[in-house]
C-alpha cells in the first residue's frame, strides 16, 4: 500500500505520532488500566467499547469491529485516501513528505498542475493586466486588504474568450485536459472557451491545500450568474468540498467551532475581521457529506443564513442533513441575520465582538426544530398536537442512539402533551465480515499476538541458528519468522508500524485480528519472555521426525482408522498449524 512512499518514512512517521493524542483531539478518551476507552466514533453507542492501546498504537472497537493504526484512523474518521492521511500525519509530526507521488495517477497530477498554473496566471493578472483596476477597486470597495486577499489567493480572470486557454496550451496543456480541469468548455461551434472571464477568482483547495477548482464573482452587474463555480471534475465534488476549510485549519491548529455561510466573500470578510473559523458550501445545499466532514473536525457548528425565506429553507435542509450525525457531545446552532444583511455587511458594520456575540446567541437546533414544527402544526388544538407529533417523529428517528435522542423525545412529549412517545430504534450497524471473528488461540497465533503486544520479544529469538523456524514453509510459521526478522533488523518498530508493512495483504488481515487479542490476565503479572520462549521451543520440537509420523496420519483417510491416541495427537497438531 505504501506504493513509492519509502517504508522507512512510514516507520518514522508512525513512531512520531501518538495515536492516543490523535484520537483524543477528535473523540475524548479516558484511561482504563493500560489502555484508553471512549464511545466509538464510528457507530452510535452509550457504553464505551472503543479501546486505544498506547503500547501497540492500535485502536479497536469491540462493538462494531473498527480497528487500525493512526493512518487507518484518519482514513476512516476523516474519509481520507491513504496518501492524504499520510500527508496529514506528516504535517502533524513536522515531517516533510518524500518527493515521489506514486499514488496519484498521471492524469490527476496533470490536472493539478494545470490548475496550479491557472492560479498563478490569475494572480499575475490581478497585478499586471491593463483592466486590473476594476478588480482592485471592487475588492477595496468590499473592504478587503491585500493581506487577506493573499491568504485566500484571490485573483482576477480578465475579459476575453480564451486568453487563459491559449496561455496554458502554449505551456503544453491539451484541450481535453483544460476541459477535464474545469477551466474551459466548448461552444456551439466547438471552439474552446475559458470558463472564467472578467471575474474575481477564488481558489478552492482540498484538505492538502491543493487547488482543485475555482469560484468566480462577476464584475459586471448585469452579467449572470453572479457567482460561478468550476463544474464537477475528477478532482472536484461540490457535495464534498467546503470553501475556506483548508485556510481555517491552517490558521488554527485546534478548531473549537466552525461557522457555515453561503458565499466566498462572507468567508473572506469574516476572516479579515479575525473570525477565521468560517466555511462556505459551494453553490449547493448543505449535504450529509459536509456535515460528517465538519463534525470530524469540531463538535460545535453554527449555520449562518439570511433571515429571508430562502435562508430559512437552506437552514431547514441543513438541519435535516445533520440529524443522523448528532451524537452526544455535538451541537448545532442557527444564526439568522437581519433582513438585508449578510455576514460580510454585518461584520463590517458591527465589528468582530458584536458578530461573535450573535454567534454565542445562535438558536440551538432543538429550539429551531420545534419552533418550525409549531409554526406548521399550530399545537393549540388536539389535532394540532397530533400533527406536531406526526411531523416530529420521523425527524427524531434519524437521531443516533444516545442521551440527546432521549432528551429530544422528552421534548416532543412536552411540546405535544403526550404521555409516552415511542421511536423506532435505529438499525444497528452490521460489522464487516471478519470484524469480530474470533481466532482459536493456538500456540502459533499466541506467539504472533505476544510479538504484536511486545515487539521487543523478537530480540530473544535467533533465526540464524534456528532452522526449525527459519526454513519452515508452513504459512503461519513463515509469517512468525518474517516478523521476528523484521523486528530484529528494526527494533524501533511499534506494532502499528509493523501492521502498516502488511496493509491490504492476507497476512495483514490476520495480524490485525491478532492485534485485537487481550492478555489472559493482568499485564503486570504476565510472563511475556517466558511464554514466548516456551512457544518457540514448542514450535522447534514440532519440527522433529514426529512431524512426519503425524503427517502420515493425515493420509489414512477416515478418522475411524485412527486410535483415540492418534486422533488426539492429530487434532492437537492440526490446531497448532493454523494461523487463520
């Protein structure tokens, strides 16, 4: 899985990252003996079953079966690809990524490069183009400083049908690449036309800070649409991306809250007034993917919309999208602005402190939900209260199990004056095949499990003088010998780094299941060295000539042809050989 990322880099990365700290910033952990516990971030539960081992640098949920190391956690929790997760961990650890980009396809790399060149072109036009003053005057009129424009990479697309396309084609881009990158399209006469013309340009970045699309605001008051985004491309999905998220995370290492607004200028203007924790959807309604992504970064969201009918419709769609993600400890507020105002105009008029006071007074989701339902149901009559319950029930059933769901159910009983309210239980998550599958504890499996718990045990094995292990071709013994060999050559490796070397392999799946085993007693009293040595001795003895006799028993056919003693010996031998 590492592709062209050097294995040494992955080893160093996983030795630098503390899995407990990484998870604790996203899901609060509490100590439980030698490990840490929490309610699982991957499924709804009231009783903690999510365990994190600081020694192994490995997490495991005994409820849904989720497990892995730091790279796997970021991939699952923040929905990152492998390379994205590695880059994020490298950033946290202060390591520079290797130069090789073997994970990216050639086509993706090419599109990213042309988008980066387009960004440089837009910057240059804002500084040098003969018509640049129109753009500069507009930005000044909106109150933007050069400093904040630089932070967000604001640029300028000058007038002209194909000036950008011509510039990039001279640099080697093909028409198909420009169209795939969302920079150009073809008109009715099949001529290549720039998508962005005579507009202020806002680069849209992914989590790694790479430009994947652009947004443009027209300078001509009569031109439509006023705001224009890149189309959907292989790099850009509007339902997944949020404008300003990269800048917000870069500005503040540990965000506490994120505010969701509707426009680029709102994000930039609030950031200029020292409110940098703001993002905007990209011309689409707030999606479940947006909510899930935001809640993986913070536990407090505020949706800030205009107070008109369109703003309230957008707020209600956001509420419906958010309900399935409102686990205990997460909260959402709704801030509706005075008529005629948007965040940009309001913060310029009132200032940062007044705007943040409005954020603190944002209407909690529960209050907004029931206020909206009361307006529709008119619960001052018996029929109205029944209608309120009918409207609320399917919404509350979207909430995950937990105290918040219980409190919302109690609130419904109060609002509708019901004696009792029964909600359908949420369908439980079905663990993936093998999530909770148990492996029989054979001596061979136990040796591997002990090695994952205490990698330093490998130093007491001597494969060079141990042909019984070194030359054994049984799959399980060969895997054990390989692990010992790797750990003797790299004694600094943790269990997490060891597992990473086997990512997406058959052996890796077995190792992950064995890493989930718990010790059969208190760790303080466990005799690791002695037990590991005993198992190695057993495996050596098993390789003697008696093995040939036991193998011959396997050739006899029916078990009825064996004596009770032979059947018992054969059963023990067969069990000891298994590793999966």
